[in-house]
C-alpha cells in the first residue's frame, strides 16, 4: 500500500512539474509575443518606393499591460528629441512624453516635431534603428520583429521631409507614408505638329529637400526621336555644338540660363545637371520650377513623333534612382490621295496644291503649303518655293498615288490645278479634315464624310469631242457641189456640140 502511495506521489510531482514547465513556457512565449511586432510601411497613392530607402528611429521604448502603456525615452535619441521639442537636454523622459502628449489634438505640431527631429538626425548623422536599404519596384515594406516602441518613419529622397510617427504595440502595425518622391512632368505647346514647326517643351519639377545630404544628384535626361532636332529658340535658330542653353525658373521668379549637354546620334539626347543648382536653392525647397527649351520638327517626322524625359536623383552619386520616363507625343500626319478615272484606273500627271483656308483655295493663289519631293511623294517644307504635287501612275500596292507627309491636325482644302491630259479637272476645292483621335490614331474626312482607309479618292471624267463649225464636213460638201456643177457644165457643152 505504501508503494502505491509513493508511486501516486511521484506521478503527481511529475505532472505538477510538467504543468509548471508548460506554464513557464507559455508565459515566456506570451512575453516574447508582447515584446516585438511587425511594422508594414505603405507608399502613398500615386507613388512608388523604387530606389527609396526607409529608415526607422525608435524614439521611446514601450511596455504594454492590457490597456496600460508606459513610454521610456530612448537614450540614443534623447537630446535630438529634446531639441526638436524645444526643451532642455536635461528634460526627463516624463517631460518629453508629456510634451508630445500635448500634440494629440495638434496634427501640425506633431508633424513639425517629426520633421524637425528628422532634419536634426540627418544633419548630425545619427544612426537609425533599422533601415530597409534601397528598395526595388514595391509599394510596401515590412520591418519584422521590431521591439515595442514609439517609432519615427522616414522615407529618404522625398521632395520634402514628411516623416511619420507610429507606436508598434501589437503583432502587426501599418503606417502610410506622407512624402512624395521627386518627379518631373513634361508638356508641349502643341498636340499635333507640321514639319518645320518649332515646339516649345516645358518640364516642371519641385525642388527637393536635401537636408542632411553631403551630396545630391539631380539630372534631367531628354531624348528626341528622329523627327525632332533641338534648336536654340522659338523661331528655330539652328543649334551648333553640344553645349545647349535652356531656361530655368523658380515659380514666377526671374529666369536664368543653364547649360545642358547634347549627345547621341545627331545630338538628340540632352542632359541637364541641376545638382548644384538644387543644393544652392534650398531656401526654395518644396517650390515648383520650370525648364523651357525648343525642338524643330524635321522631314523624318511621322505619326509616332515624340520625345521622353526622365529624372535621375539621389544622395549617392554611385547609386542614383531613375524615374519612369514622361513621354510627350506630338504626331504629324500624312495626306494620301488616290487619283483615278471613272473606271478606277490610276491617273498620272494630275497636279494638286493644298491650302490652309478656303479663300486661298478658291482663288488658287500662291499661298498653298510649300513642299519638296517628286513622283507622287512629297513632304511639307516651309523653305521650299514649290507648291505643286503631281500624281504618279502606280500606287506601289499602298492604295494611293500621291503622298504628302508632315501635316498637323486641322482643315485643309485640296485643289486640282491641272488634270491629266484628256480629263476634266475638278471644278471646286475638296475639303480635307485630319482629326487626332489618340497618340498614334487619327481619322481623315473628305467634304465631311469619313474616309475609313484614310485615303482621299479623287476621280476625273473624260468625254467625246464636241461638234465644231468650219470643220471637214462643210468642205467636203462644197467640193462635191463644185464637182457636180462642173460635171453638169461639161455635159451641157458636149451635148451642144453633138447637135451642131
């Protein structure tokens, strides 16, 4: 009996030990769960974290018990926190906490503290608690296993410092970033263009905050297609050499000239280094600036004529960020004509001129669009003295036998000044309308009717000869009459001789 009791006691002791071990493990596990959490940082709408770095600073340690929270200042950042709050460096953890608590109903005040602390930490080179390093094409980043605490979240390279504050007091916490990465917006003063036209390009950007950076790179890159050439001014003065002047202006202030560099085939790549200019204008950080320059449409322009610009920036010259290219499309359009007779036979030798207004077209004067080319293929050329376009006999399987390239969208009037031999020319101008429907899409109409194949069909008719006076018909009758009269006279003479 005693042995049985001893056995029961041993079993109970073992069970109690197991329970205590499990309880301790559970407590330890719960304690671990309480100590750390994950912080997910989301980018704000319309932005990306590509090429960005996120830094977090644990300003206060945090302990949590049910609904009770206790904050203790992080000694590593105590002085910077006090400075940002306008308090003495001797301020206690409680005093710092109380000062921050006063901003609970003051969003602008707490935001100012966050930004001031960030600026001070960057200038002093204060190390962050944790960093994401440079990110790829993502919209969020998760910091795992952060100690519970009150954190400041800073996204590097933004237009201006806009840090966020968040308490990591649970397993998973989320914060949304406020800062925006630098970007540029490019526009043109025309939506469609004509060969020979000068296009004014404007790039808008915002001067970024370079606080805390010893170096900062800010370069604008612009690439033209073959249909465009950089020129000096709005009247199209030819550019010479690789040093290219552009105009830069902050807000409504005075414009200044900055030298860009041209490179690539036919100098169609522009690089504008504004790194030093950005650093020297930090008193205007957050303000908009504009860059203005010019390009001329050349004879190689097509519907896809465009150019694109992108920004290269960052505080590490060896590891910069490149933004997505901002493309501006300024298409130029062709006008194709199919000249036939009423039997759909292509006709060569018809001569046309194209006018920009109906009055000049009706007068068939010398104000037609100037062109260069031959054999049914022409391009708009404001420097030419020729205005005549002649159809050819074949269409090269393209469906037309007269092609003109380099027109902007709009209304035109096509005038036939000379018809092919043996055919009647048109008696009135044909109205042609080119309409842009997309970056690379357009439609053509003739006298208000849409041409699905984008080809203007022009037909000429021919007829039989009309009757004329004094022709061969009268002469033959006269000859016959004379012959008949002579015959009668001869017969009369012979008859009288026989009677004699």
